């Protein structure tokens, strides 16, 4: 059984490989890719895959975009931190999923479910994509609670231009130039709505509507210029530059 893993966190990918080999020693992980673009490129040129383990939330967007671009008949086990409501979509459409954090036992369970499914997985994927799109369109923009003196204020993430870490404190900078302190980490905020934000580096999450332009920087890096006043430089590494430009073009 030849397996493709789509996962942008190396530690998670390595852990997944270890657990798969533990429960199915005869399975072979032939490739690990970390972005939508890399997954599309691989699937377009390497069709001989038997099973895919795919994270949903990647740095350059949701992995569902991969399966909109590439028509496949390969079963997919989605790795997800989605809540119970969203997981109903997977059950309804007969898709195997692996809920994070995972273990050998949960991987075994997801593989068993995969083995019971027929190979009409492409139809199930289509229904799942339609369900998730309809569900996301019907929901209001997610929000995060901020604290000001004795007040607790909900701020829509669609109103946030930039999320950044400074001196160990996470702050939101809105499009109308308000700044709020939040208790969530950058990782937690990115998981709430990562389709609109790009993880520039460990310090910054940038909303696509906040980006005025990007200019070339030293050593094939990119420097971002925003519609909001912000003095610190936001730099995209050369490793992330192509992924960023693809994300910006699709935003």
C-alpha cells in the first residue's frame, strides 16, 4: 500500500509516519508534501498512490483546494482538528478522518474505516467539498474575544488586518487601526480561519486584504507592504515565497 502524506508540520508528519508503520508495517509512505501546490504537482505526475493522509489546514490554505484542482479516485483520510459539528460532514459523506491529536489506536480505527469504504471516494469528496463550502458560506465570520479593562469585546477576524506577536504578547491590528491584546496563540488563531490569513513567519499572520503589495528583498525573500500603518518589516522567506504568491493570487 503506497501512501502520500500532505502535512506542513514536520513533527506531525514524522509522528504520523511512525504510527502508520506501527499499525501497518506493510504500508509504505512514498512522499510527504507540505503545501497545496506541492500536493497538486505530485498528484498530477504520480498517479500510482493507494491512500492519502491529508491535513486540512495547511499554511497556504485548506487542502480541499487540492482535490478541486486534481481529479483523483484515491481514498483520503483527512487529519483534522475540526469540532464535532464539522465532523458530521465526514460521516455523512462516508469519508474517513483522523482527529488530532492522533495515536496508533486512532490511526488504526481510521484505516479500518477506509478499508470498509468502496472506491467511489471521488464522489464522496465532491459531496464533502460542496457540504463544507455551503456550511462555511452560511456561517458568520469567526470572531475572537478581546479584553479591555472590564469589557469583553468580540472582534470579527474579517475585521483584523494583522495578528502579531511582540514581547511574548499576541495582538490584533484591525483595518480601522485599533489594537487589541488576546490570550490565544498565533497557532490557535490561525486554526480558526486560515484561509484568509497567511502565516508569514513565527511572528505574523497577515490578512490578504491588508496586503498592498510585496517587493523583492535580500536573498529572494519578499517584503510586505500593508494598507494599514505598521512600522515593522514583515518578511516572507525564500522557502515560503512561492507559496505566498500562490495564496495571494487565489485570495
